[in-house]
C-alpha cells in the first residue's frame, strides 16, 4: 500500500500553513505528489447590475495562497502543484472539490473554523462522496507528523474496516498502536478482535486491544479521552455507519468529532 498523490485544501485561514506542513511531511515520506487546491466561497465582482468573475478580492486571495504554498513546498520541487478551483458559489465549491478529491490517494483538510470562507459541510461531502480517505487537521495545536502513536476506533463495520486499511500507509514502523472498541452496556464486543490484530501485525503494526465501556459518556468523547490517554498523534475512524456509531448528526456523531477534535483524524467511508 502506497500513497502516491495527496490533495491538500488551501484557504485563507491562519491555520492553513499547519495542514500544508503536515501534507508536505507525508509527501516527503512517501515520495508522493502534492497538489494544493485553493477553494473558498467568494462573490463575483459587481459594477451596478453587471457581475464578472473573478473579483479583485478573490484574485488577491488566490495569489496570496499560491505564494504561501510555493514557499512551504519548495523542497518538493516539481512534485508540488497549485490549483485554483476558480469557483465561488458555496454549492459549486463543494461539488468541484469532491470531483477533484476523487482522483487522489489521500485528502488533507483543516478542521472547522468559525467565520471562514469555507463551506461548513465541505468535510462531510468529501467524506461521503469522494470515495477517498480524508485526514483532518485540528484548528489548534501543532502536528508536524502522524503515525508514531496511532489509535484505531473500532466497531466491526465496513467504514471502520476501510479506515483501518486506508491508514496503514501512514503508520510508522515500530509504531505504538492502540485499537479501542467502545461498547454499550450489555454488548459483548467483537469476537473477532484477534483477526483485526493479526491484520495489523501482518503489516508490521503491533497493537494493543482495549475494550472500553461507555456507560455515561458519548462515543466520540470516549474516543477522544482514550486518544488523549494514549498520547495518540492520529485517530483513525470510520466516517459513516448505519448502526449509528459514527453517523453524521447528533451528539455522538462524526460531526461532533470534527468540531471537538484535538488531534489529526483520518476518516474513511
């Protein structure tokens, strides 16, 4: 399993540089091509009743984003490329971003920041419609590398299995991995846990299995607490599950995780 192409979302938020730096590290480790995609909501230029695109403000934003990206990716040479989505409508930005993302091995996004020019549901659409794993970097904290202390959120489901496999290229050799299975009262847990540990071991990942009850704490808070206790540098989880474990919406869902994440999270569907 290799990562040959990475797409990182660019915007004018102050934290954009942190996600680019992490994407650059991944590109270096894997010898991958890195494409920076600038995508933000913007209005057309208007003079009276006449509208034209792009506006001077949008052009200035693109130029600034391009300059910052070129500076941070200088060491990658021709393996780094800047692309302007060149659209400003919220729906169109989401649609075109999903189309771009579908052609890459890994997508890197920033976590939710209020007051920005990025569609609030961009991450959800990319996760559910692009068919690609998405690595989301929190809006606070410093994360220059991932994969030394990963934590896998496990629930026997298609999305969790997909996320585990998609994360394997990101995991470093000699990683200290943890698999957390959060169970509700009365649940026995996954009787095939040993098979999952065997799968990780076959890829050179030694992992500890931890079954955690969530009697009084929501699932996502349970996972974030376990990640903190483990000192995890990466949380791996399925993004959508009909059981409701990681369903978008509700206090226990993936949307909650995206708003409260404290470490990089790899999500897959």
